[in-house]
């Protein structure tokens, strides 16, 4: 009987792989739901204050334990984790290759015509349905749950043990053939599926991502201090951004791709075939003056259904003011002087700093 069950689960693994491909995923792997050695570093990372103001990262259960520190605390029924990845790389220059005057930079993942949460979740649910329909009756009932950056789970740890890729020194998942331009989605299941082989670390002695980070957010290999990360500063940080980090933000107004742009594994990264990841008009090298003065209505229309909404209009305008100050372009002084009197305190203060940057660069 046990042999029959094992065979059934082996067959089901093939079903999962084929269904994931049918759903449009480029990579799929299966990991055990058990805790991994990497999980023990999570409480240390939180205790060091590296999560910044992202309080949700430190969510605890009724026993006071970090939810993200162990999958067993939030889903004790889970036996396997199906990890799916889809390539979002598009055929456009990297941030390190493009320096258009008066233009800002929005992270590659946020260019898309559809919020990646929706695009990936839709595919996950298709796979989840296929999995449920294919489970033999003697394995029923089966519990499943899908997440795209929304669950109390450290996806990249399970991605490693599912063979999707290794955790790079920049803390991103890197696949040997696809690079690191990958959206991850996971399905927790009560089925004990046959796991894949964990991906070996292929970063070697390379430290390009660490050396390239302008704010020194990568304090050491595999260790990210969110408080210094441009992605965190431009998206999650509310109010004023520490002055000592503003110059390092350069022209970034939403997210940052530098540590991925310089990664050797992305030199030959393939482009995505998913139409929804093609950029919306105006989001590649966006006009900074437009972003700095964008109205509430324009913001709502331009970024409807976009992850850029997370930074809110206030944050986007604040970031644009800082980027204008870093531009070195004197032509923006009149605009910045107007913004220095803006009713939004964080925008006004950032614009005042930007004026000083342009008038007294020393």
C-alpha cells in the first residue's frame, strides 16, 4: 500500500510540473515544508533592526514567536511547498546602462501593465486547481494555500530547497539559466510530494553586487540592511529620508535594480514572453519633473493596478525631488523652489535639500 501511495505522489509531481508550465511559469520546484538552516537567521535579522519600519515582517504568533521564523507556526498542516518562478525581464536597458538627463528610474519589476501580485496569483490558482483535480481519492482531502509576497513565509528559502535557484549575495534568488529577474509564488500543500534537489550556491568569490550598492545596504554577503536599501527607502519608508542616504539614491524614484544589473548571471538573462510584464508607457526612464508635480488624479490614472501605488503619491513626489537634487541639472531649480513650499512636508523638505544640492554641490 505504501509503495502504491509513493508512486501516486511521484506521478503527481509530474502533474504539478506540467501544470505549472501550462500556467506560464518558467521554473517550478518542490521543497519540504520543514524548517531550513536559513530560518534561524531570521530572528537575528529582525533583532538587528534590519527590517526598518516594516513591522509586518516581525509579526508574531500567540506564543510570541516570529511567524516567518517557521512555517510550522502558521501552517502546521503543510508538508510540501511548490515554488514557481516566472521571468519578468524585458528587452530594455539596465539602470547601469541608461542615464538620460532629467529622467528617473523605476525598478524593472514595477514597469508592468499588471501588478505582478495579480499576474502571478492568477497562474498559481490555475496550478492549484490542477493539483486538486489530479489528487487520487485516497489522498483526499488535500489542503492548499497560495501566496505571492503576502504570506508569512520566506519564499526565497523554499525556492533554494526547491531547486529554483540559490540565494545570492544580494539576497535575491538566482537561477543559473534565467538569472534573477524572477517573480516567485508558492503553494503550500498537505501532500508530502517528492522534493527536488536544492540549488547549489554559484556566486563564488564574486562581490559585484556588494561593491555596486551606492548606499552600502549589503553589509556583508547575504546580509541586507533594509534601512539603507534604496528599494526600502523609496517604497516602504514614510516621511523624511535620512540625509546621509539621499545622494546615494541617485535618480531612483521607485525601487532599485543595481545589485541585479551588475550580476554576471544576468548578462545573458532571457527576456520574458509574458505580455503583461511589458512596460507601461512612460515608466522606463520617467520624466522627473512630471513625477514631482503629479496631481492626485494623474497618479491614480497613471498607476492604477500598479505596485507603484504602494509608495503613495507623497512618497513618489518626495523621491522625485531627491532625484532632481541629484541630477546636477540647474534647470530644475525653479521647480524645486516651488516644491520647497509644498503643502506636503516630506516633499517640501526634500525639495529644500535638493535646492541646496544644486546650488552648493560641495
